[in-house]
């Protein structure tokens, strides 16, 4: 009897791709199953348990007082936060830190954590007390200015997203970025088993709390990472381009996941599926219908002779606001719509360059300081008191760092990158910066996290961002020289 004919062997390239796809599928299955197990444990433990809640830091009611001069206080606050932010940004820049660190610290220093602790009367000249401003009109004005700044900032971040380069590095970049999301996401969900009974607001179930904490652990600040690479002459190296591709894929994926989580938190169980399907449909429409139209328009504009007019700027801003309005109507956050419109505009077009040039400075200098001031006003470091809460801060920092670093290094080694460069990628992907603050403010606005946990997570964002530059300098001291380093392959590459 003749032996059965053997199946033909796959070529080495296809065999490695099949192995990589199998490993990636196992990673996804493991992450999803781990979260489902953690969710089951958390919901079971939370059932019938009254969580410990942090008392509100500000009074919920106050006697009627005379009308406050909103314009005066907003202008004074902007003068203070822009001036202090610029000075501290220059100071931190001299220490090898991204300027955003100084701007965030300036906002915190002008809030209740520093100025309110040492000179409360002076702080109330910036932000009136609840007695003088029972409706919180000044805070609301700062919030609106800051949210407009964040919305336009996310539009600029989307403009920086180079989909062509991302597609060229799709295999390795997606594998590394998704591993750097899944690992801290699952670890954040596991950490929720401990944090939910202690720091979850009243009537917040375990599932939205765990989902949000997992997303907050997974964020990478694409703009801050790009600035660090530029400062160290790494932006044009294979390592720098891989880091940019990974951070771009990380941002795109994380913001999509955040949009889904926000939809889940804001809707009832029956309408959650409708919100998620609407969001998915809008994303597909933007890339299938809107992007070809935008690309054709950009090509026509690129052929024009002379400088671009303000009509292009108006079209970009109106489009960003309209897209933000659509996502807000769908039930997800408005900033996702602005980011999505920026992503569909070709990053190498004249239109994208013109919009970035005209918007970046005005947004970062004038509008975002209001966001830093509002964030600093909400950050109350004094709520973190006692060794148990500071232990929680340390655990949050360790879990966030280990998850991001471990997931990145493991996936980078899978793709054949050497140990040192894999570690450098892991350090870079731990940069959180402003993007983390945006996510945390969304969580606090939705009532998913408490003011105490908000302060803890702000500290985590600062520590992980500040630690990036010095650790990278120890890993790659040659990056400070004029000649950029090359991406070293693994010896031998992992199979």
C-alpha cells in the first residue's frame, strides 16, 4: 500500500509569518480571556459590597454670593499658567525633559496641591472659592477653553499620523504596539480587583472601572515621544521610525478602545452595542468614503501656486469640529472625531503641513494652558495621604511601567530586534505625558474614577514621562551625538 503523499512545506518567509500570526492570535485570546476572568472575579466580589468612597474635596452647596467677574479670573489664570508653564518648560528642558512636563507641573503648582496649600487666598484670586463662585463659572470657562484646545490638539496629532509609513511597517509595528496595549490593559484590570473597592466612585460597577483603568495604563504620548526622539537625533534612524510607527499604531488603537469604553460607560447595556456599531460605522465611513475625497482635495491644493490661504485653515477647523460633533452625537468623546479627521488627511500633503504650522503654536501656547490649569485645579495631591495610599501610587506606577515595558520588549524580540533596542522601545512606549491627562480628565468627567485615584494616576503619568529621558540616555548614550545610531538586530533572532 502506497504511503500518503506528504503536504508541501511552506517557504521560510510564509512559515515565519504563519508562526507570527499564530503567536499574535494566542496573545489576543490570552488577553481577552484574562480580562473576562478578572471581570468575573471583580463583579462577584463587588456584588453587595459598599465600596469605600473618598469624600468630595469641594462643597456641593454654598450660600448665594455676589456675582464673580469671570473674565477677570480667567484672564489672570491664563496669564499665570502661560507664564509659569513657559518658565518651567524651559527649566525642565535644561534638565533633558520634554517641555510638557514643566507645563503640567505649572498647572499642578497653581492648583490646590501647592498654591492652595501654602497660599489659599492667593489661589482664590485665580480660581474663586465655591463661596464666591457657587456655580463654578470660572472653572467652567477654563474647562471650555481647555477642551477646545485639546480637541484641536488631537486634530494636529491626527495630522502627524503617517498612514503610509505605518502600513509599510504594519506587521512589526502593530504586533509591538498591540502587545504594549494588551499587557498593561490586563494588568490594569487585575489591579482593579484591589483598587475598585477602595477608590471607585459610588454606583460605578467593576466592569467600566476595570476597562477604563486598563485603557489609562495603556496610553502612549505620541507627540512627546516624537519630541524625545528629535532631541536625541533618533527620529530618522530605524529605531526612531519603528518607535514612531509603534506609537502611532498605539495611539490609534488606544483611542478607538477608549471611544468604545466611553460609549459603554455613557449608555445602558441595551444601547451599548448600538453605540459601538455606530462608532465602527463612522470609522469605516471616514476611511472608505471621506479619505479618498480628502486625498483628491489635497492633491488639487498641492498643485496650487503660492501660499495657501486662510480658507484651507477654516476648512480644516470646521471639518475637525464637525467630525467632533458627529462622534459626540454618536455617544463617544468629541476629541476622537477631531483625531479621526486629522488621520484621514495625508500627512505629507501641503494641507497637513499648513494646518500643523498654523494651529500648533496657537493651540499649545494659548489654549492648552487652560487645560493644564483646569487639570491642576482638579489634582489634589493632598487627598493621597497615609502610607497605604502612597503604596497604591507606587503599585500603580510599577504595574503601568512593567506592563508597557514588558509587552513592548517581548513583542520586539519576537520581530527580531536586539535586546538593547527592544529595551529602548519599551522605555519610549512608557511616555504618557499630555495624552494620559486627557484620558484621566475624561474618566473624572464621566465619574468612573474618584478625585483621589485621579491624583494618583496624574502622579503616575508624571513619573513615567520624566523617567523616559534619563533611562534612554543610559541605554543609548550615543544618541546624544551628531551621528545617529543604527537599529541592532537580535543575535540570533527569536523564532
